[in-house]
C-alpha cells in the first residue's frame, strides 16, 4: 500500500514568515547534510522524511555537496520525492546551495556566475525538479565581486530555477551588502542561514541585528552543536554511531572536551527540571530570537524529529529558565 501524508500534519507546527517575505517556513526544518548520502539506508531516510512531513516539517534543506559522495543527498531526495512526496510538491519547500567545492577545476567552487548556474542545473537534474524554492549562495567568495554573485542569484530567480534567493555563512556586514545589491537588482534576499547555538553565539553580535533591520529571515544550522547539546555525549563516551566517532562532519572527538561536557551537563539539569530534553531546551533557546525563523535539525532516526517537533509545541522559555541558561553559559 502506498504511503499517504497524515491529514493533521499542519495542526500544531508554527509557520512564521521568513523575514518580511510572504514565504512561511516551519519553525523546524529538516537538513539532509548527514545521514542522506549513498552510505545511508534509503528506507531509513524515507522514514525520517515522512515522519517530518507528517508532523508539519515542510522545509527540506540540501546542498550540492551533501553526501557522501557529493551530490548523493540530492539524488536520494529525488528518489524520496518519487517514492513518497511528489504528490505534495506544492506543500514543501526544497532548498539547495552552492559555494563549496563540487567538481575539479576552476569552475566548481566559490561564487562565480558560471559555477552557481551550472551547479543548480545539476542539482535540479539530481532531484528531478524544475525549480527549487530557495537557492542559497553557500559562503562568501573573497575573490569574486559580490555584484557578480548576487547577479547570478538574481538571474537564477528570474530564469525560474528558484523562487527565492538566500545566502549562508555571511556575517552581518556581508549580509547588508548582499541584501542591498539584491534589492537594487529587484530580487530580495529573504533568508540567511548561519551557525547558531548555545555554544556558538557569534551571530548575536552583528548578524541577528542585521537580519532584523534588513527584513531577512534567519535559519539557524547546527542549533544542537552537532549533537553536543543532546544526551548523546553526557556520559563522557563516544557512541559508535555518533558524529564525533565518525569520519564525516565537523564534530571530532577532541571537540567533546571536559569543559563542553560540564556545560552540557549543567544545561541538561536545567532542561530536566523543566520537563524537557536537553535538545529541546537548546532548540527553544535558539528559536526564541526574533530574527530566527526556523531551526534546522539533522536526524538519524525519526525519534529525533519527533523530539524537535515537540520542542516547538512547548510554551516560551520562562524568565527563570533563561536566567539559569545565561548563568551557565557565562562560565564558558
């Protein structure tokens, strides 16, 4: 029997507007950076994606280089679309990016018009799509004029390859410049995707204020600090299937330090006193920022998706909870 999406999937998930645009994103989005490459079981991938959509997660975030190998996450998502989600294409937001190394030679990296347009054409072919909803430039290019990169995004939107333009890993000043150039061209920048968590707070200094002032929605990636802000590492050992024990991704064994474990355990105490998991506290803490439209999670199993969805159904953090978190983070 073929799968059908749950009828009550929109009942509880918040859908804030992405900045000042008309696009509304779910408070939680699903990222396919890890666990969706050729090395991962397709049936588990399908289970994760279907669970997400059944519980109101409509935004699926990819990039050209997600895998391994690069491109395989998009190919697998295309298979999941064909097997499960294609009938609901108009109910989902598909995002992809280009900006990191994708193929050899001078035209497969960074931010030139040639690379961005060619990369998106390849992404669309892998996913079997005519367009994506959001196309991001994945990182600033110090050697290509910003005007060229933004003109490429403008062209991509005008050509129908994407509905909206976004940027990722741009700091506050870079975001202001990019937004001004896109505004001049007539294709607004609606979203900035950046790393933000209890353990990585650089965005608070200049990026979050810039997003609010420019009317750009923020999508926070790694809000759980690659799993450090979950219960996975609290015991001090590395589970064999964890990111820190693997070879893919940024989290390495040396990052699971005694100091970070001390902070995570203290935060876990606050979470449990409030009747929630550490991951839920971490997600709610990030989402409390007015500039953050959506928190972008990864998942290796459906239960992690459900935990994140549950966090968005909880009331706002209390003054006492915020004070307790601030006190712990102040000792970092």
